[in-house]
């Protein structure tokens, strides 16, 4: 059992971080929310509508956007074209709207200057931004972020935090999985800690990270 | 005497830098535990020492010899043995055959199949069983046994207790303790920090590819490790 009776709700515009040791079920939870994995039991609702049986592509159109841990852009397409794909396949709409949304997403993620670069020529930071821009272009009301801060330098992480906080001004809710806890706690108001498929703590980030059960879950129970 | 010297090691996987300018020294006979969150670079560091991952920069010196450009199988012959994450046994071979594979290193020493079975009595009943049929603990014991068969001076063990039942973890650590007493230098990666602090003489905590805490295990507190592990001192607010 990877997820075991996980319950949580995310408010409009709220940013929730999900932490937990390796194997806690964080990515599986994101898969269940995004629709790339169907839960054996339980329900996923978006704006009060049950989407548990909706496929990932449909959920994306309904407003669940996702940035994956390992960006896999279309390498031979330009940065703009990649984001355009997200805009068209996500919320869609008339071509001019899709176009505008792609431009806005590029701008929000600081990629405008690189719009005509081929995606395969990007470095890690810009690939992560492209992954984010592509998810944002789908026009999500909930943005699922999977380890978007991994492998970044401190300065790059600061830029990422600034980008995400800009996006949130527009009212996007965020569910963010991140191993880099010290980055995550600066980008969310609430932290949920999972261990062995269950939620073991849920609350204000500093309090959750001081919680003895959270520390034990990561470091092992004290034997000394 | 310094057995292992790691000097300014950088290691990458494509675009991702997993180890950033890590330096450390390991004395002969010492037990060093590497702890840190997932993705901190512990396993990669171990692999650069073993020679299974080539560093992008820096130097690895073993027993006074620069081995940075020496290939993994040659390092085994020099006395460096790695127990990799996931054990990596030959599933179709028996326990005994898996152990005997390591004799290809041609290193003289006290370790043979019988000696391994003595340290890991749980393997005795499975001597002729295929590795694929073993439990996680038996596989880990076989993997450590295989490394011992090379008569290493430096034993590198990745994720010692991952996926093992508590009682098996006890046994594995008891065996590692015995090896240490016999003079084998051990560098291990352990998720269970309490366990690492209890076993090792020195602990190194990594965060995002860097060493953020280092000290004798008896002097390092759980609180210090917690702060270093999550990097929360850097977050300011927490």
C-alpha cells in the first residue's frame, strides 16, 4: 500500500508543500491528483466536482496543471512552441487566446528572452522553468509541482521562489513536493508531511518541521 | 594514517550536479557514516570513491595513490569494495557463486566463503539457493559478503538498512561491527541517522551535494543533524 487513507484539502490560492522521506508516497499522491494513476479507493474533487474517474488530459483541461520532476521538453521545438503545446492542450480556446496565454506564461517564468531557443539547448534551470511555464500555460487553478527545486544553486532557488510567488498572485493554488525543505518552507503557507503513505503532520511549516514524528520519520527513531 | 582522501570532488549526471566540491579524509580503521536527505549526493560520492561514477573534478587518493582515473575493477584489486544500493547480485547465481565471483579480484586475505557464512549465519541455509529467491536481508548479507570476498581495506556500503526488517538490520550491523573490529575501514550511507550515529565513529551530513556537518559521532547531536539535514538554518524563517 503506497497511499493509505490520505485526506487533505487545498483552498483557492493556497500553497501547500508536501514533504516526507523517500518512499512516503508523495509522487504517488501527485499522480493520483493529476490522474496519471488511479486510486484503488477514495475521491479527488476539483472545485467540488468529483474528477476521480477523469483521465489526466481531462483533469488538465479542468484546471490541474503539473510540472514534472524530470523536465521532458520537445527538444527540437522552441521554448515558445513547447509552452504553446501546454496552452493548446490544457485550457485550449481560440488560437489567439492560446497564443496570448503562452506568451504570458513565458513572461511569468522569465523565459521570454529564450522563446526562440530550441528546448534541447537549455540548461537545467531553464529546463525547470520551461516545465513550469508549460504547466502554467494550461491555465491551472491548481498547480502540482514535483521537485522543481532539485539541483538548483541557492541563487537559482531564490529565482524559482520569486517566479512561483508571482504566479500565485494570479490566484493559482499550489501543491508542491520538494526534497529541498529549506526552499519549500519559504514558498508555502502550509506543510503536509507524509510517511509510509499516511499524513503524519499538517500545519504551519515551521511547526511541522519541528514535529518530533516528522523528524523521526526522516532520521529514524532515536536509538542513542 | 589516512587511507582515503577525497579532494574537491564534483560529480554530475548530465545537467544535474550531484556532488559539489566535497573533501574528506578517512583514517585507516575508521567507520564513517554519510547521512543526508534523498538527493544529497551520498550514493554518488560513494560511487566516485568506488570508481563506478567518474567525477567531473577533484581527486580521490587511496593509500597514497591517486586513483581518480583508475577504473572500478582495478580499484577493487587495490582494496576498495562497494556494496551498491539495491545489492546488485547476480539473480540466477547461487549465494555461493555470487560470493565466488568476487575472488576474481585476487586479493589475499582472511575472507573465503566459510568466513562469510560465519559472519552471516543466516546465509548458511541458502548457500545453494539462487540469489533471486533470497529475502532483502539475505540479499544484503550476500552483497556485503561478496564485497568481503575481495578482502577489502575499505568497505563502502550504500543504504545499509534500506528495506530491511529491524531484526535483520541488527544482524547486519552486528556483522559490520565485527568487521570494523578486525580493522576494516568502513564508509556507509545510512538513512537512519540514529543508527548511523550509534555505529560510526564519525558522521558527515550532506545537503544538496555539499558537506554541511562533520564531526565525531559521539559529539554530534540529533538536533545538529536535523538542522543540517533539512538546511533549515539557511531558511531563516524556521
